[in-house]
């Protein structure tokens, strides 16, 4: 059974994952209308993943006797200046989410809720991967600078990255 405190924190985390999904969806839409199809595919995919993270938490809360709450949607920003700026924001956002996850893990230890602590380890590992990926992509963009050809190749690489992640996950 979840304590009220952990239930509240898990529901807050549901909201963070939901916000991540909406944020990446807004970025995907921007990239799509600007002609960055690969970047857009990658971000649509990230948005889906974040929704999956939200659902995983959602089910866990109810399984453990809590009540998972559908969060209210805040409107994410819709315009971004450059692809580089988008990935700066992705990295910043992922770092913020990691901080929240760490706070939740810490609260689990304080409350001696080892089941939730164990469940949250998946999120800890996922955040390490996502922060790393965002950092790697940002490093590439920094190397590319203002080179249009480089940006074209970057966009193409992201299309294949999104496609391979999709086939690994077995989704159409
Ligand atoms: Fe949910 O993995 Fe990032 O935010």
C-alpha cells in the first residue's frame, strides 16, 4: 500500500512525464513544419515514449492501492528558434526530470517504501540514457554549427534512429 506522500509524489511524476510528452510533441510539430522530417520523427517517437513512461507510473499507482490522476495539460511553447535550441531544451528538460526522479527515490527511502524504490530504478536508468542521448545529439549539432549540409545529414541520421527505435520496440 502506498503512503499518501508517495502517492502524491508518484502522481506528480505522472504529470512530469505527461508534460515531457506534450513538450516533445510541440517540438515535433515545429520540426515537421520547418522541413526537418528526421528531427520530427525522432521527437514524435520521444513523445510516445514519454507517454509510455506516464502510463507505467499510472498503472503502478493503482496496482499499489493508490489513485492515479489524469493530469491537467499546460500548453507547451509552440515556436522554437533552431534545431540546436530544441535539443538544448530537451537536455535541460531531461536534467530537470532526473532531479525530480531523484527526489522521489530519496522520499521512498525515507518512507521505507522499498517496492516503489525498486520500481523507480527503471526510471533512474532511463534518465541516464535520455540525458546521454540528448548530450550526444547536442555535441553533434555544435560540431555542425552553421553548415547546412551537416544539418541535412543530422536530420537524415535522426530519421534512421527513430526508425530503428521503432522496429526494436516492435511498433508500426
Ligand atoms: Fe520519461 O524519460 Fe525523460 O523525461
